[in-house]
C-alpha cells in the first residue's frame, strides 16, 4: 500500500499527515509507503513549517521536504488524500481517468466529516490553527489505519 498526502504548499498539513501516519503505521507494524506533496511548487525543497513541527513535537519529520505533485504520482500511489476541497479539485483536474478512484479527502476518514470536510489551511493563522490541524489529521489517520488494517 502506497499513500500520498497532498496539500497546497507541502509544508504544513500534508507533512503533518505524512509524519503522523508514518509513525502510526510503524507503531502498528503496518507495512506501507508514505509520502506527501503539494499542488503548488512554491515551497519546493523547504522543510516543514516550524509551527507544524511545534504542534507535533512528539512526531519525527525527518527526511520530509516540500515537493510538488508529479504526473506519475497518480499511477504510483494507491491512495491520494487531499487536505481540502481546493486541493482535491486541483488533483481531479490533473489525474488520469483510470486513477480518479484513488483521490479522496483525508477528512472522509474522520467521524466529523459531515461538519468538517476539510483540514483548514493554517498558514496565515495562529498557533490554535496548527493545533487543530494536528488534531484533525491525527484522528483521521487513526481511522484510516483502522480501515486499511481491516482490508488486509
Ligand atoms: P499547506 O499550507 O498547504 O498546509 O502546506 C500552506 C503553505 C503555504 C502557503 C499556503 C498554505 N502559501 O500561501 O505559501
């Protein structure tokens, strides 16, 4: 199983999901490949935002640097999880028809999906936004892992 988490800049939300899911999978002996990417290339090569690292100090972000979504990601990954509707729309526009079924909102794995379909962009906000992002992502990732484990 190969999973790609996608946000806009690949410096806040998707690196948080990348780091948290990678840790959760390792802790539960769930073998998978985890990666993250951005629909924008504007932060290419940058490490995760220090505010995201601070909101998840207990999680390792080792080796995570921003990189844009590439066309061959759509064939390579089994599951491509967008953080919000705007990034979902950008992925849908680029993704070949035969891989569209791999595109999902990360929040669709969260119990509160109906009220909260998006992981909100924290970039221009304060610390609380980053804490909310971490919480939503962690809860959705726990549910995602549970579903993937049931399938195996
Ligand atoms: P991310 O957050 O998509 O969660 O990585 C953002 C990072 C950078 C910008 C916007 C959102 N930006 O406008 O530069």
